[in-house]
């Protein structure tokens, strides 16, 4: 049976979730405070790059199953299940998450709930948020106890967001065990198609559901920083982190995934989520439990500095006036997201040290230019690399991985390349006469 659903916040998470719910057969209304975003979505256009999303979105906007509004009243009148997918960015000057957007949804939607409704939070929030919001909702909703709130953390990956939304590897639903109400039932109806496929469906208390999400991200960040810390030791000792990762990755307790040494993690989730997790642990009086995440963050940020130092070294000690082609601006391939992007951070640092930086990214140029308008943006790999003294691969887009080293050698001024993602076939580049520098490798 189709459910009537609203999704508050139509960014990377919310727009994908709204389109995904329509794809599952539900009737969906997406709500955002950004009228420009809503205008685009109403026309069936995705305001950001996410492979496959525009097809799903357009199909359901055209069928009328998916619509968008800036008016929360419309959502309250229409939907029985409301998802919250607004941002929880890092507070300025603090590690903690800024909860103002999530709080605003409850403050706006709560007083409009005049009939029974279920709210499922999807945003990544500090543990304790859901219980606080559930209390607040009961106070301000005209239906009182019949406005029920649970938490349903989201695990989608940008670049695979449609697939991850339609075929999640697990569903987690947090409910208050003292007041279980209709939340689990509503989630089972919304996700019926996935439950038929035996997708793991894990019902927990509210705190556990919030912690599942931040723990998963803390684990992934730790795994990346672990191999990057080992890369530092490889660089100092002449070891090779790729061979090492392959060797330890064969141990199934360790696994090879997420053991790619490079410029480290970035984006709108991992960095701010581990910081918010530390901040919340501090408030709970268990800061020591997560002190290791500070080191995870430090190792990660050092990779960017390392790349800039390496660049300085390989061009002879000064970046002033040196033409550096930076290939990549997005924090990862298949995304145009430049939030806390290592690639853009490296490009910006090189620029501040006097280099003539030319950045090319297949999808993220507009977002990158909004953050770093003083960088020069090129139209193509060739355009960025023409006459370059140094090339840096900073995001592992497919078109960078398959560049022809012989062809590129003819375009650049000097055949020097830093493979910031260890994503190039290094021997081919060396054979073509390039000075190749990887991360955590003999040459790096
Ligand atoms: P985003 O910045 O792309 O989108 C947030 C949207 O919320 C914006 O469009 C903004 O205008 C809107 N908004 C703000 N206040 C609003 C309000 N009161 N009512 C309606 N809309 C409002 O952020 P995102 O990347 O989609 O992340 C959203 C949440 O999901 C965060 O908590 C994030 O940590 C979590 N998350 C994101 C991802 C991801 O890959 N992006 C994955 C899992 C979880």
C-alpha cells in the first residue's frame, strides 16, 4: 500500500530519499527552505550531481507521485509519515554539530500536526537528540502523544545514493521502548519492498540508533586513518603501503576495503561526524573513550599537508610561480560535493603558497569555484596540464585513472606527477618517463 510521505530537507540525502520513496510506490512531498532548490526539483532537475538520480526524480515528478514545496503546511496536510533529512553541519569554531536545522523542522512541523503522524529522523545527530525532540514534539503538537518520533539513520554513499536508498544493506529504526507506538509499523509499511527481500531490519532504542550511525562513520574514518598512519611510516622507512595493504587485507578479519592510503577522507559527513561524536562524548563525561578519534582526525589532516610538502619538494623547494595542475576538486569521485574536500584543500594551499594552480574536475567545478573563486579552473585535463610543472591527481575520477601517460607527457612542461590517491598504474607512468610520486610508497 502506498504511504503518504514528506521529506524535510532536499539536499544530497533528502532529494534522493524523496525520489527513492516515490520509486518504491509511495506518494511523496519534499520540503525545503531553499526556494531555488525547490524550483529546480519541481522541474525534475537535480541541484547536485548524483549518478542515476535525475532519471528517478524526473519520472516521478512527471507521474505526479513526487512533488516539492517550501510550505510545511502542505506537507503536514498531506503526509502521515515525515522524514527529517536536513543538515547537521559542524558548528563554527566548535566540534559539536549545529542542531538548529533539525530543531527548526520540529518547531515548524510539530504545531501543524493535527492528526496522528510518525516522524522518522534520518539526519546524523548527537546521541540524545531523538529523545529530546520526541519530548518537545509531544509538547507542541496539537495531537500530543499521537505525534510520534523515531530515528532511522541513513547510510547512503554519495555516488551510489540511489542504489543505497533502494537496496540498503540494513535498516535501523530507533524507538523509545517505553512508548513504542506506531513507529515500527510505519517503517515496516514504508520499507515493505525491502523487507520482502529480507533486508536486515534492526529495531533499537533511540540512543542506539543514533550511535549506530556515528559509530559506523567513526570506524570507517579510523580504518582510513590507520592505513594513512602506516603510509607515514612507509614514507619514512622505504616501505610500500599498497603491497602492505594487499597483504594485511587478505586477513578476513581486516579486509582490503577502505585501506586505500592517499589524501584521506573529507566530505559533508565523516570529518564533522567524528568531531561531533567526540564533542558529545565530552558532554556525556566519557571523552576519553573517543580521544583516539582526535588522532584519526590529525592523521587525516596531515595527509593534505604532506601532499603540499611533497609538491614543494619535488619542484625544488619553492612553489612560487610554479604551474600545478590539480586534477580533482570533489571529495571523492562520482560526486560534486566539495565540503571539506582534501583535493580542494590541497589546491587552495598550493595557491596560497604562490603556485599557479589550475584545477579540473568533471563535476565539481561550480561548487569548487564558489568556495575558492581565486583558483583558476580549467575546462579539461589537457587544459589544466598544458605546460604544467607538476600534476597532482587529487580525486580518483575514472577519467584520471585512465589518462595516457605518453600523451600527457607531450602536453606538460615537466613530467612530474603526484598520485594523491594511489589510483594510477604507477609502472606505466614510470615507463613513460614520468617522475611518479605515490602516497606511502618508496617514491612518496
Ligand atoms: P545538504 O546540506 O545537502 O541538505 C540539507 C538541506 O536541508 C538543504 O537543502 C537545506 O536547504 C535544507 N533545510 C535546512 N533547514 C531546513 C528546514 N527547516 N526545513 C526544510 N529544509 C531545510 O545535507 P546532506 O548532505 O543531505 O545531509 C543531511 C543530513 O544527512 C546530515 O545530517 C548528514 O550528516 C546526513 N547524511 C548525509 C549523507 C550524505 O552522503 N550526504 C549520508 C548519510 C547521512
